[in-house]
């Protein structure tokens, strides 16, 4: 099971692949707390981010899940919680 920290790391890797390095906060803590709409990502980048995260996390990531007012830490915690809640259901099926 992926932790929120694991998911944060995947977000950071994927965002650094998509965004120009000189436009991103150099400080990791600052990047993790930046709102999605503050990052230099256009709508195509966000779609690519969602698709890559789907591959990384093994779950569907809808575009509206990447709430632009959320930051990476909030999203990672949300996804981790959702995955933890879904795990018992899939184990009993």
C-alpha cells in the first residue's frame, strides 16, 4: 500500500518531468505546498500528469480529482486515504 509520502514523491517526479525546472519552486517543501493552479502546467500537462499518476498508483485519476485549489500534500493524503479505504473492499471480493 502506498503511503501519502510515496504518492507525494510520485507527484514531484511527474511534475518535474512536465514543468520547466526554472519555473518550479527549488525548495521541495515549497513545491509540495504549492497549489496545482500555481504550477506552470497547462491543461494538457494536467491531463498527462493524471495519466502518469494512474500508471504509478494503479487507480483511475479523474481530472476533477486534481483540484486546482489543492496542493500536492493535500492530494497525496486524499489519494492515500481513498486507496486505503478501497483496499479492504478489493481484498474481500
